[in-house]
């Protein structure tokens, strides 16, 4: 299983313990934009919180419960991150999540990093379906899912609990062979992978 994925411009790698300071910096820069949709920034408010976040990601990786990656540019600067998790082993399903630091938004980073994550899910983990759950109000994330080529399947009621509040979520899905590394996402069935 790979611990480093790249499209030549952006690299995803496994979190390292010495990423803690840069993660804290990213969280402080981006908490107002990430916090409404993802809860992890609540816990990454100081160095200890950042170290714990990374330790948890590494434990999940070692246990096979989740595969969290950090996205870096050619200079090694943290751009964002993402993870595969919430696996259903019997049916070989998983969930994709992603975030991009505030100063790097709007440059295609989320689509690029998510594409690498999806390929990891299908090629390395041999999953046969990946899901992306997005709140109806999270238009940027819906656009990312669409640009990946994910299919919008419907809205699931109270599918998420965010900050203790039940939220509806749009279910997007991806199947193997629908995402390619070297091009924009293509419609299901059009690519061989
Ligand atoms: C969602 C997120 C990852 C997008 O990151 P990004 O690097 O800016 O995304 P990209 O540049 O790859 O693509 C964003 C697309 O959404 C569009 N977009 C951005 N904000 C939008 C909005 N408010 N309404 C509609 N579309 C929007 C952009 O125009 C772009 O589409 P385009 O290329 O067709 O113009 C980022 O905003 C983020 O980290 N949000 C907080 C965490 C989050 O919501 N994660 C997903 C949880 S399901």
C-alpha cells in the first residue's frame, strides 16, 4: 500500500509527527471555513491538539480504520488534506473527505487531492464504491464532487451529526474506472482507469 501519491504537482503523503506545527498554522488560518462542515478544527487549537490529531491519524492507519493524507506542494508546504475511512469491509465501501487551507482555495487543489485519494481507494484498497457526503449548503464541496465525476444519488436525512446537530447530506458516489489521474473526471463507464 502506498504512503505517497502524486500527480506531479501536488503530493499526498501520510501524516508525520513533525507536521504538527504546520497543521496548527493551517487550522488557525482555516477554522472559520472548515469548522462549519468538519469538526476536527475544534480540537486543533494548540500544539497538543495538533499532535493528537496526527497521532490519531497514524493509529487509524496502522489499524486499517482510516487513511489520512496531507497534501503538500513541491516546496513541502501544507495545502490541505483528506482521508478515506468509514469502511464497510463486507461490501468494500468507503468514504472520502477533504479540506483545503483558506489561502489555497479556488485553485483546483481539492479536486486534485481528492482524485489521488479516490485512486488510492480503488487501486490500493480495492474498494468497489466510494461515497462523499456533503451538506446541501456546502456548495463548494458539491462542486468538487461533481468535478471528480461523482454521481449525485439523493439527499439522506439526518445522515450527519455536526457539532451535535443532525444534518441532512447529499450522497455522491464514485465507482472504479470513473476517475483518471491525467485528466478531468469523466463520466462513469467512459474510462478504463
Ligand atoms: C470544499 C473545499 C475542499 C474546496 O476546496 P478548493 O481547493 O477551493 O476546491 P477546487 O478549487 O478544487 O474546486 C472548487 C470548485 O467549487 C466552486 N465553488 C467554490 N465556492 C463555491 C460556492 N460558494 N458555490 C458554488 N461553487 C463554489 C469553485 O468555483 C470550483 O469550481 P470551478 O472550478 O468549476 O470554478 C474547501 O472549500 C474546503 O476545505 N471547505 C471546508 C471543508 C469541507 O467542506 N470539506 C468537504 C466536506 S464534505
